[in-house]
């Protein structure tokens, strides 16, 4: 069942209960007020009749010491005749319970007489057939006789009005419920509109439309919920796009890895087969074996760097205070034996917060890439200096440079600007990818400045350690 339908039904049931109870109490209150008024009027009339009877008894000739039954009958008959049209019936009973006078149609029993005492008026409401009466009883003292005066006042109209009131109120209640149903239908539809819009949005997103957003139509809690839902949807869409990009990157990585393996393996297999299947002169045998060795070393370097990238992605850097002098001393020792380039190391004294082994790997890879991008004998500058942001390392070469459109991609695994040149120097396009992963552990990144034919300047920034 829809929420709007539940809201409508609950409201209608509440309205029906409230209208029913309020109608019952209202009609009953009017009825009881009217009946109380009729009772009081009947008691007042009984008092008037008692006074009239006693007054008439005083006019009976004095020759009677006790009021005769005939006189009682005559007085009662005159009283009834004098009150024609009042809708009242009389009955006179003596002290022994004998009826001395009774109006035609007076059908009340004598139970009320047993409750009537001298000087006290009693009453009750009785039903005879379809009519209702107020039955009163009081004592009358007339010439040393104690008589009982009973009256019946017709109050059927009061009861009929109560029934009519209930009937009219039932009809009015039904009309109000029907009208309320129509009004509440529109109100519930209006109140639950944000819920319907959210439901539509969830269905669209479940169908794959992650860019769909729910329309905000209110400023209440449901409006706030809609805003939260849209923010959640935006975050979900962003995460899905990132996952799709990662999946695509992994597919590209696997494809590039397979391609990088295929080329050297094909050459290795070809030259090995040549050495195995035919007899070559010494020069050709040396060239073939040298090519197999070169390609094997490239595969070895590629596997080592792939393993380093995987380990780096899963690891966590253990930062410590590292003197800059120690890092540059390591680089000088590493590249001192290489005479193919002119290396220039300049740095300012300082201490950085880093893991020494990982930063050494970054610097070695940057230097190695600079060598591959430069002609033999070129100058490569390695600089370290303090800045306001921290300590900056920079590796500068004067080689082939990197086109601007390719600078954003050179940190991707297996990407090479000049593939033939990189392969000829055992490159696999993994050095900068490894540097990127290591610097991410240090909350840093590569800063690349390059232009084709002018060389490249690649650096990164590390926080200085407290001395």
C-alpha cells in the first residue's frame, strides 16, 4: 500500500472517530439539556397542580370532615379540563393505593408511589410503546387526607429530536468524510510528492542512470532528505566514474604489459632459434647473444620495477628525519662510475621528513630517465634548495624534451614518449610511475616542466624536518 494511501486512510479513520464521538456528545448534550428542562417543567407543573388541588379542597363545604372521594374526582376532573392542550395526564390515588381519578390513557404503574414521601417530589422517565413520558408523583394534604398526585407529561418530541439530531449528524458526518477524503487526497499527494520523486530517482539510478537527480520541491525535512540524496548520488557517480577509470587503467596496464613482454620475447626467441638451428660466424653469434642479453636485462628491470610499484601501493612510508647531504652522497656514489654523462650536483644543507630508501629510488629513477632522454656527454643537473613550502629536489636535463600534450601521461605505467629510444636503453616506461607512487606515500607529487628540444626539469617537494 502506498504511503499516501496509508496517510489518507489514517486521517479518514481519525476524522470519522472524532466526528462520531463529538457528534454523539453534542446531540446527547442537547438532548439531556432539553430533557432536564422538561423534567423541571413537569415538577413545577406538579407543584402548581398540588397547590391548585389543595386550594380547591379548601372550598369543599365544611359539612365534610374528610374530603369525599367524589369531591376528589370532581376536583381532578376540573383540573384536567382546565389544562386541556397541555399534554398532561393526571392520576389521584389515596393512601391505600386505590385510584380515585385517572385520565384516559394514564398507563403508568404504581412503583413510583412506593418512593414518594410526604413533602417530597419524585419522578422518572418511562416509555409506553413509541411514546416517552415524565412520570411525577407528590403528596397532597386535603382535609385530613393524604393523597398522591401523579402526572404524565409527554416528552416524545424530545426523544424524536434526539433521533433526528443523530440522523442529521450522521448524514453531515458522511458528507464531511467524503469532502475530507477528496481534500486529504490532494494534501497527501502534495506531502508525499518528494517521496515519489526520490523513488523515481532511485529507480533511474538502479537502471544505470547515475547522472539523474531528484527534484527538490520543498524546504522541510523531505527537502533536506532530497538534498542529501542528490549529494549521495553525486558521490556515487564520482566513485563509479573513478572505478571505471581504474578498470580502464588496469585494462590498459595489462595490454601494455602484454605488449611490452611480446616485443623482447619475440626477439629473444628469434635469435635463440637462430643460434640453435644454424651455424653462425663468430660476429653474428656475438650480436645474437648480445641482443638476447640486452632484452633479458630489460625484462628483468621491468619486472623489478613492477614489483616495486605493487609493493609501494600496498605499503606505508616510515618517515624519519633524513639529511639532504646523505641523499646527494648516495647519488654521487651511484653515478660516479658512469662516464657517459656530465653530472652536476648542487644542494643546500637541510633535513627532510621522508623514508630515505624510497626517496633514493625516486632520485635514481629521475636521473636514469634524464640519461635516457639525453645524448651521451650531455649535462644533467641535480639541485636541492630550501623554499617557503619545504625542500625542493630538481633534476634538469637538456635532452629531447616532452610535448605538452603528453606531459600528463608520462606517469602512467608503460607510457614512453620515444619508445624506440627508450627500448634501446632498456626502458619500459615504469620509472615515473614508480616515482609517482612513492611520492604519494610522502603526500607529494612530481612537478614537470618541459619543452621539445630544450630538455626537462622534473622535481618534487618534501617537508623539512625539525632540527
